[in-house]
C-alpha cells in the first residue's frame, strides 16, 4: 500500500489559495473598495470560507450553495 498526503505535502494548497485570493482581490479592486490589506483580506476570505464550508459538511447547504453564500458575504 502506498499512501500520499496531498495537502501541504505534494500539493501546497495554502500557497495556491493565497495567490488566488490575492489575484481575486487585485482584479476586483477597481470595482470594490475592500478597505483592508491583502493579509487581512485573506484572513476574511478564510473565515467566511470555513464558515460556509462547515455548513456544507453538516448538510445545511449543497456544495454550490456554500459557494454562493461565501461570495454573498464577501462582496460588499
């Protein structure tokens, strides 16, 4: 048996997520005044994402619904 630990070992999910969130923030910075630094924006992104993903895991939301709820909360 071979076991692979993907997250954080073979795939650096957190670094990829951070780069993606920074690109998202920068791309939409002309449309939205985020009012915070990149680090603070990433913290907010993670907090909101964890909140709604937990709702998905408990069956309260579908996967698609948790994505929509996350964006509704994130966007001003």
